[in-house]
């Protein structure tokens, strides 16, 4: 639901109505309400919509991740060719007030799962180009498109086509938007959510590939977020730690020192808000539950002192007793 609301905020209902109203095929004229006509268009003319209103605007330059096939898969992820950023007709609004990106969002949000199962390979290049755009606002819209798409398309189709891994690589790149001049908490938040969902879809629990994906999410995203100047991005990063601990289990111990450094940096900072410190303290329980009964890191004593020094925050008393007693 969060994804649908986010996408809906990018585009007004009036624009969606305009997209439906401009469908002038003879068979569409017999419907008296927008809802009835919309359902008919998606059921009978979805392929035409994609071929006539989405693909032509996006196909000036093919996304480099879709250029060469891998053995056993239709797609691969190659080095980025920035030429596809030119001639961005998909951003241009027509005389009716909407652009191809708006039609793409309309299709992905409102088409049924069976309809998207058939058309998602044709939509994937447009979605990837949107996510990889230089404008962060379009990147956010692209991530929401991925999030909505993967909730509808069958996971086995994402796996066999190779598109699931291509989407994941693109999302990992979005996690790097943490620097002051390009920091986008909304982009980072949406990317983490999509990464978690994709990882759950692409690999079985405790499989090597799933563990590898989670380790990358930790090292290329969460731990990197500790260098962000915006505290909001740091908060978003540490909120992913329980997911990682649940996925890695005892293997979390390999990264526990780095995770604790991330937490300690927040607890000892005079610039972090009480809410931020509480968020950092709350992730201690899953970390410690995952790492026991392994040996206690050297940073334990320092962490204990930090928690005690923050005991003016009433929520810490519960965190301190429950978490530290696990070690």
C-alpha cells in the first residue's frame, strides 16, 4: 500500500483519467464510466498502450544492462553507457498534459498480476532507464515502479529472465545517494524496501546466494550509511539491521564489530536526537541474539558505558537490560 500511495502522489487522478479518455478505439466508446473503460483498455489494449505510448519514447537508447544475454538468462548487467540519458522523450508532456513516464506508472500500478506477467519484459527497459536517470526525482519514481512490479509479477519469472538480479544491482546503486550534495532519504528508504523484497523473492532462505545478497546489502548499504551527513539516512540504515540479523543468523558475528561501531557513533554523538539514539539502541537486541553464544567483542564495555550515559532517555533502561543481558 505504501508503494501505491507513493506512486499515486507522483501523478494526479485527473491525468490517469486523461490517459483513459484518449483511448479512442471503437470498442472503447461503449463504456460510460472511466472505471469500466479503464478495465477494458487494460484487458484488451495493454500491448498497444505499451507499444505506442511507452516504448517509442524510451527506446532512443537501449539500457546497457539489457544488451547482452547471459547463459540461462535473457538479461545481464553491463557497465553503464551514459548515452541512454540523451533524447529523453519519455519526460516530455504531450498536449494533454502527461508524459510517457506517467503512462508507465499507470500501467504498472493498475494492470493486474496476470497482465504484468505478460508485459513486464517490455516495461523493464523503461523502468531501468527511469531508475538510472540523473534526476533523483525520477530515480525515486523508478524505484517505486520496481517495488510495485515485483509485488505483482511471479517470482519465478523474475528469476528465469534474469531481470530480478538486474533490478537488484540497480537498487544497490541507489543506496549510495547519501552524500550531502546528493542525499535523498526518500530514495534510500524506497531502495532498501525493494532490496529486501527482491532478496526474499530471488533466493531460498539460508541459500548461499541469499546470504551473499544480504551481505552486500549490509556492506554496500547499511555500513556505508554510517558516513552520511544526514542523520535521517543513518536512521534508515540502522533500521535495516534486524532484517540482516534475521537473514544471516550466527553469520552476523563476522560483521558485529562494524555494526557496533555504527551504533556507538550514534550513541556518543551530541548531534543525534533522542529518537535517533533510541532507534540505534533498539537494534541491539537482534544483533546480540544473532551473535550469541560467540565471544563478546572488545567494544562491549564501551557500548555499555554509552547506554548508561544515555539513561536519561527512559526508553534506554528497557533496551539496556534486555540487550546487554544477552551477552
